[in-house]
């Protein structure tokens, strides 16, 4: 979770107190929760590795928009397949059919090393998933409350007029791997702000809402609201897509951390202290 601590640093001190202790704890709680949610969610998905866009159940007769499975091939025997919007791909070894932990070829959606538990145990996967869903929800609410109370959301994440004007330059800087130094390194650029806001206030709430939409109990408490999203199967598809959008965000986030100074960013998220690299001004003679 992003947070730039309000405290500065003494003159001459290259370190800047960037992340407060509560934010560091909530960040690492999110790392654990999201990792386990993804892996347990993939195990739940493996119980029925198909996605549909409409319908309250899987038995409407409509073709799935995504289907992962295995089939017999005359040339190579059993192969794994992934069908997306009717187009089929051979994904043997990764999706549809892959080797289990003991080396045996097994028909399953996602491979064992991507799931919790690693064997097809749906009840245990659901237990892990629901427990850490509550962890994520509570942690997220605490973060938003803390961010509002400390004015972190308004001070550090809300884009101002200058941010919008610098949008084009920020895109170019990212494409050219140019990273801020000096005082500019203490602030989030506009792309960072927009990405964090979308994750915090769009992706995470939507993935939690769609998780609730898959529960028949929630539909009985508030009848009809799930149909606004196309039914429980459409909600399951949206839930799945949002999960992989979060994975994409994390992948880009980790990549940027690595290319802009892995140890510096890691230290700041463990100790709170971020080293400011001053800009070099070359003099012309």
C-alpha cells in the first residue's frame, strides 16, 4: 500500500522517512493476503475451470467464454487446451493438463504449484480463501480510515492540476525508464497516483463485491442485485478478470521497484527509510 510519511529528514541526511509503521504492516498484510487469495482462488476455479458471461448457474446452455480442460489427440495423446471465445489453444504442461508434485500428468485447470492447497481439495481451498478475504477486507478498511485521518489520501494520492499537466511527461519517463531523483523522488508521479487509486477504490472493492455476488445467501438477503451484473456466473467472470488485473498491477509494480532500486524500496517498506539520490548537475565549461 502506498504512503509517503509526512516526516522529513535532517539537513545532510540522505534518508527520508517514507512509510510509517502502520502502513508498512498493512502493506505486508496485503502481500500475504493477496498471494493466498490468488492461489486458493485458482484451486477453487479448478473445480469448474470454465467462465460464463451470463446466467445464474453453469447450466444455461451458453458456451463458456473461457474453458480450460484436457482432450484426446490422435497425434500426441492427451493434451491440455484453453478455449477463449471459441478459439482453442494447446496449453499442455501449464493449463488443462500438467505434472503433479510427484511428476504424474494430471488433468486440472491450473498446475499444482499455483494453487493452495496443491492437491484438489476444494473445501480447504474455500476455507483459506474466505479467511483471507476477511483479512483483506478489514485491512483495506483500516488503510482507508488511516489514510483519510492522516490526510495521506488527499495529500499524496489525489492528483492536482500540475499532475494532470505532467501526464504526458510521466508516460515518456516510464517508457524511457527515467526515474525521479532529489525532491521529486519524495512524491508520487501522476501515473503512480492513478494506479493506486484505481486499485484501492475500483479493483479491490469490485473483486470483493463480485465475490459476495457469487453467494446465494447474499442474493437472498438483497434479492435481485446480483442480476445487475448479469447473474452469479457473470460475477464469477468479473471476479476472475479483476484478480488477474491485480496480478498485472503487482507485476508492473514489482518491475518498477526492481529497475528503480530494489534494495532502496525494500528497505523503505521494512524500516520506513528511503535513500534520496540527489540529481547531478553537470557544469559546462
